[in-house]
C-alpha cells in the first residue's frame, strides 16, 4: 500500500505542472500577439500621420509620391481685367455730330478726344492726341476738331479709318496726316503720303531774330538733328504764300525732285530724292 502511494505522488504532480505550463504558454502567445498587433497599429498610425503632415507641410512622403499642393484660397477681390492700351477708351463715330457710335476697330470718320487737355478742343490738342508735338507737327487741313455738346470730336483726313487715331504720328502710318507741298504739280498742300517736294514744319515765333533763323531752329527739332548734312538734297525755306499751314518748309533743292520719306525724326539720312518728271 505504501508502495502505491509513493509511486502515485509523482504522477499527480506531473499532471498539475503540465496543465500550468499549458496555461502559461497560452498567455505568452496571447501577449505576443497583442504586442505585435499594437506595434502594427502604431506603425500604421505613424505612416498615416506622416503622409498627412507631408501634404500639409510640403515634406517628402514615405511612399515616394510628391507632396500635394494645398489649393489656393479663392480671392474675393474682383479681377480688374487687362490694362487699357493707349486709345482703347476712345469713342468713334461714322456720322458727324458724334452720331452712330461704333467700335474704333471698325471703319469710322470721327473720333472723340475724351481728354483734350489744357488747350481745350483745338488743333494743338488733336496733335498731342495723335502723338505729335503741338507747334512742330503740322497736320493736313482735313484734320479738324469741333466741340459737340461736351465732346471734342476729331475728323480724320481720309474717307474712313479702322483703329483709333491715338498716337498715329508715332507710327509708319503718319504720312497721310502730315502736311506737305508739291511745287512740281502746283499743289500748295498735299498729304505727305502723296508725291511731294516739301514738308511743312511748325515754328516758335519767339525763337531767333529772323524768320529763317526761327525756321532753322524748328527744322532741327523736327528732324531730330541739325539739317546741315541734308543741304545737298533738302533746304530750309520760307514759303511766302499766306494760305500755307505754316511758312516754314523743308523742301528739295529743285522743284522736280520729290522726298521719298517723312522727314520727322529722320532715321535714314542716306535717302535719295526722286525725280517727279
């Protein structure tokens, strides 16, 4: 009997210990699984946070994708639109007395000088509007101005023109607006766009002691340099006819020779006068 009790004790202790080890193993596995899960959740959270932070602060994302730009906040300030160009605010008309307004890009005969300046509605103001210098640039008689109501209206020298006249004297379209003469054909005043032997120059009556000195001074201003180098082709003369726009004239040395260029601010001093015969 004693032998059975002595032999049974180890067997019972072994069974109890084996059960305990199984319980401990189960908890170890559960604990490891929980730790791995927690680590995975943390890593995932960190990745998401880094991606969001990268988008917000412009950092490089862990997935290699470029950072996304934050959309700009819409402005509440109204867009002023493109800046106006010279003459873009002009008003143009096809009929006299500022009637039948049209866009200045269309054919028209009349144009409003919305801001004629301190001289009011005058040829001087029109000259400045056209891009010239009042008292120096001389316009053909067909260019006229008239106050209609509160509007200063300019009449263009041709049948019609497309585009605003503002600044035209500073372009290569200026010849039709400038006053010239054709002594060879007996025409006292013609547009400089037609064959001509002389070009009228405005002058300052207060400069110089004689008319010819005043005309020489005005001619140098008109040409942009002293007219001396042109004396083999062009001379400064005084036109005695009272019906001319101005008595000061840059003309060819012979009346059968024509001027092929506009002399205002002359750039090609090597031009050749042409025969009008």
